[in-house]
């Protein structure tokens, strides 16, 4: 039977009272929590107790309570090792508390002051006290320990345990129970302290219970530049002498961060004060440090100057005045440091005093060293908040089920160690969904790890992707990539979040289709705008302004950058632009954050986070996104209109166009031909709406060109919005080596659909049309012509008209060739700019006019709006080319397709469009089916809306050539 098994009946649990000594309630709670934990579990137990609250007593008593066979105590430093060794071998603290009788024989305790080479010799001892440098098997000179040597490992200052030497030492005893003690159960580097929280006694509770004493911060001010250290030294001497004169046995610690600074400060205090100080640094021997401490206790020394020393596990309650010449930014280190001074045990002790110059240094977002900072309130709350955060992390992470895939490469993956980038795509769900490992990932992604939390509706996946390298056709050469996916469902808000390290086209759509089918849809910019709620001191660095003429070549999308750009947005901007993306920063709940939003239903914060922080962040977003509160920023941002979500079309759809990204960063379709597969730009294909097949939710679309015809359906009710037959699924598009299916491409970059009042639909977002009052119908833009007198067949657009009449095409071409134009370019065909492009020269003025021709099915002109849909849609879409470099490049490209010049040649195009003064652009619609003098209200509205749209696109003139 071991020493602790024999002595277990001698352990008692007296309660500390005013009348006698004993365990504090926190100490008793920690011991009972350890006993309860190890009665049921074998994983490590974490006990959180602040400095000065009696961890050492709990640590020693736990060996008795758990009836250990042999105990290893791991300490962070030589000094703490000596301290614990001295007390453990005498059982001093437990006997003073009355927990053990005074005559109880003491255990055999070994002080591992050097590297352990013979572990077997230690079987003769009940307790071994060591540092990782003397006991970890990864340290040169330390032997590999027997796995069964200890059945209980007690770790002091356990926040060090993730460090390599510490973790390897703990792994050496896999069957031993491990109790981890720390005042700060978190690390600045966010590495996981592995174990289960069994007892937490935070600093705020200790403060309320009187275990953590009164503290005050004294700012030193009024010194000249360069005299800060001297001012702190004089203030420290003054406060120390005042305390001593009041009968308090206080001592001083001077803290800095480097040996060179420490030596400078010893000299400075010698010049500026009459204090007796001694320098203590890590290079000093334990014997030297013990002698210095003895001098402090005796009063021979007033204090010490140290470099990050005496911070962890060291017990000297008389240190009550701190002169801080270099504040530390880490909360853990700061609390450890403060805790050394704030303990209440000991005789003739008063409140702790911290002296420093005011500073803007923040510790966990609190300016501790600011003028007026009240440490007695700030410090306990900081500690409690940080510990609560860590407890929340454990609650979330422990709710995840173990990975059932057990892939060898990731079998020990720690969720605690995941730090995903805070970037999510968000969907609104129409019904509840399952979030678990049954989710099927897109082809090409092989799931090697999955873990699900039912309580928090979150699933974590690691998916592996094998891809052939781009620089070789050898299939043996592959790249292996690992991708992280975090899927979270906020049931209260009905929102689905996906955080993915792989954000390429189609991945989001296919993954979410597997989760929810078509019962989800993206969020509008109006909804996304709510992420700005409760954001104080907002400053935007980057704001996108989307031209109301979405296909405009003249600043179709304007990005404003700089500091506080929201202040530069004007009423003039609001007339021409709507809200696009934004990125900026501000303060929320006292914490500085960044926030970004894009129109693709994506939200991001420019930082990485631990998994539990990501879940909290997503839930916070869900709360804001689901509220009906209005966002008011009191800046120019409020002037910009935002798109709103719709689930049915607010007005009939009459035209469709490619997304602007297709024009600015061209994509191509892979088309089969007689000579093999060739790449054809998407913009060479026409996009047509089947008006007869439209209803309140769906729009049939046909993509035509180059012998290919692709039928698709757009559905507003859920994502993915586009679907097609099996033949469509095989159509591929590419850009610069990147490939995707056409369906994936369209679901990532949806077509722009125009309603008859010129509202714009992208995905499930609806951008309201510009205010028609800004540009009411102008009768002057309608040019009436007698087509009958001109012998034109209004039913024949192109080709041979019956009865020796002219087709509309022949009529327009004849007028242009015989007119003042220098260039007339015939562009009729799939992917056309227009039927004709006319370039005129008037001195240094260059005019480019784009002509769209269309016939009617009816025998006489009328007020039929269906005659307008296609040709007005073409006019609107041609705004994309109203820029000289773009139209020049398009003409050059179209020449290769067999279209021709009927007047002038490409040299004329280059000469005219190369003039210093930019050309002006005009758009003309020729539709003899319109009765120009009796247009219906619907036609007038459509023409006026098109006119306003083209004006926003910097088109100078718009004309409709109609019949009388």
C-alpha cells in the first residue's frame, strides 16, 4: 500500500472560519470536483484558481484524496520547484490548515534538480517534483520514463502544458490521472490546454470573497520627455515609504522586459532614490534568488528589479508595490503579475499599488494603463470574462461527437486547434435540415474527418481533394489539398452558414443543394446591411457602388477606397448608383472589429478564429440578420438604395443579360466542332427570354450561338436558381485554366433579368428601378417614319421581303450607307453588339451610334408591348459596349466571325476611335410595329425606363424609330 493510500484516512476537510484555520470553500470545492471527476472519467481535469487562492494546498491534498500510488508534480521553473519541494516534504500547508495531524509522517519527496537519467531509482519515492527541462524525454540527457511509474500527475501553472516539452512529458504516462492547475486557463497563442474543466473559481469571485485584495493603479504624469523612468522610480519610493510608515511590511518589485533595461534601472534607482534593491534575472542560480528573497523577508532589501521573474507560482505576499516600466500586453501574464501583489495572506499587509506611466496599451480591449482606470473593477471583470469565454469554448467543443471516419492522418485532430478564416456564405432556409455526417460532398472532395454537434447545430468536415497538376498531363502527378468546412444552422433565424476554406465556383451551390435541396436562397443587400447594427465608431475603407445601369461600360461598378469613405457618398452618387459591397471597421461591445459584406450573400471579418468563436460569431450575425431594425449610419451610406429579397417576380421579365463579370473577365464555353473542342466566349452567345413560358416564379431562358442551343430555367424560389436537362450538366466553361459547369457558373454569377419597369433581378435580389420622375417619357425621342412610303415590309427583319419590298435590315443599311457615316459595320448574328454600328466624324467630334432592328408579326403598327421586349432588351444590353476600347476590341473580334464592313474599314475604326477626344455614344431602336403617335402607357413606360437606364450608362442619345 502506498503512502497516500495509507494516509488517506488522516485527511480531513476543516472549514476556514474567523475562529480557526481550514480550507476555504473554493479549495474544498476544487478537491471535491477532482474526486468526482476521477470517479467517472480518465481524461485530464482542469482546476482554475487565481493566484493566492490556495492552489498549492489543493494540489497537495489531491494526492491524499485520490489515494495516489506515486505522484509527479510538474512546475514551470526552478524556483517554484524548490518552493513546492520544500513544502511537500514537510506537508507544511496542509498541517497549518489542520487538514493533517501535526505528527503525521511525511512522504518521501524527490527534488529533480538535474536531468533524470535513472527513472527506476525514483520508485523509492512517493513524490517527484520536476520541471519539464529536467524530466521531459525530448530534452537531451533525459531518459525515457517507464509508462507505469506514476498514477497521478499534478501540473502547476498548467497553461504551459501545450508546449512541446510539457506535452511530451505528460504523454509519457498515458494511464496516469492528470490534474492541471492554473489561474489562467488560456494562452495568447490559443493552443489548447487539453482537459476537462472541473472547477472554476475566477478572479472576480476571489475578489468578492476577499481572497483577492484591493488594488489600485497610480498613473505617473507631468514628467519631461525622456524622464519617464525617473518619475516612476520617485513615485514608487514615495508610495513604498508611505506604506512602511503606516506599519505595513510592504516590498517593491520593479518590472521590465530585458536584461539591459533591468541593469539600467538598477543604476537609475540608485541615483534617483534611496531604496535598497537587488537585481534578479533568469541566469541567476536558485541559491542566489533564495538569498535575495530572504533579504526581502527580513527587510534588508526594499525590493527587487526583475525581468519577467517571480511571476508564476512564487509566494511572497509582502510584494505589494509594483513599478511597471514596461507593461505586458498579454492578459494571462498581466493577471499572473497582478495576482502576486493582490493576495491577502500574510501579516501587516495592505492594498497593492501599481505605478506606471499612462499608456494606450490594451489588454483584452481594456486600457488598463489609461488615466482614471479603476483596476479594482477592471481586473476582476477581465479575468471573469476571459475564463467564461474559455468555459464557453469547452462547452461547445465537448458537444461534438467523436470523428467516426478515423482517417489515420487526422485521427488526433483537435477541434480546439482549428482556426478558420471568418468568412461565411449565408442562405435563408425554407424548412429544417439535418446537419450531420450524412451530408454528401461534391464530387472530387473526399471527407476524411467529420464531427457534429447536435446541441449547437454545427458540423465540421475536413475534405481532401486530389487534382492533376496544371503543368503536366501525366496523371501520376497530383496535388493534394485539405479543405475545412464548418456548416452551422441557426434554427431560430432560419439561416444556414457555410464557412469554407475552398470557395471556388460551384462548391457552395453543390454542397448546399446536398444539404437543403432547393429550399434555400441567398440574402439581399438590404438584409446583409443589418450586420452594421450596433457598430459604433464605424469607418468604411472600401465601398462598392453598383451603377443602376448594371451593364454600363462607364463605371458599371465604382469602388471608393480610403479612410471613412462613407462620408464621400453624395446625393449625386445615389441617383446613379446602388449599394454594392462594403468593408470597414468599428467597435462592437467594446471590441474593435472589421466587417465585410458582398452582394453574393457573403460576410467576412478580416481575422481567423477558433471554432467556438466562429459559431458565436455566426449566431451573432443571425441575430442581426433576422431583426427588423433599420440600419442608420448617419453617413452617405444611408443614401444608397439596397436590393431586397423577393420570392416572386414583382413585374414581368422581358430581357436577360450576362453578369458583368463575364464581360470584364471573359469566360468561354467549350463547344464541339468538326475540328474538335474549341473555346468560344460566352459573350458570343445570345441570351433570350421565352416570354410565353414565364410565370410569377420561373423564367425559361435559351442560350444560342455557334450551332449550340441550351435551354435553362431560372427559378426565383430557391437556390440553385438555374437548372437544366442532363445535356446541360455536361456543358463546361473556363477562364485562365479554371473550369466549372455552366450551371455552376450561372448559379455563382447569375444572369441579370430586367423587368418591364427596368427593375433588376440577380438571384433572389431585386433592385428597384430608378425613380421614373427623374426622367419622364420624352416624346422627342420617338422618330416617326412612313415605312409604307419607303416600301418596307414591317414583317421582315432580314433577308428577302415579299413583293419586291425592302426588309427592315435593307432599309436601315441603305440609310446609313448614304448618310454622313465614315464607318458602317454590319454585326448581325449571335453575340452581336447590334445590327449596325455607325461611326460619324464632325471635326474633332466622333459619334458612335448603335442600331437595333426588329420586325413585327402583325400587319399594321400598333401599341403592342410584346413588339418592344426583344429590341428594347437589346438596346439596354448594348450599353455594355459603349466605351471606345471595348467596342473597338469587340468589332475586331467580330470580324473573325464573318461579319462585314459595308462602309469604311477597320483602319477607319482605329483612326476615329483613337482620337484624343472620347466619342459620344447613341442608341437607336428601329421597330416599325410601333405606332409612334399613339403609344400605350406600357410602351411609354418601357421606353422611358430604357432611356433613363441608358442615361445612367453615359449613353448621350436614345431614339426610337417607329411608324406613324
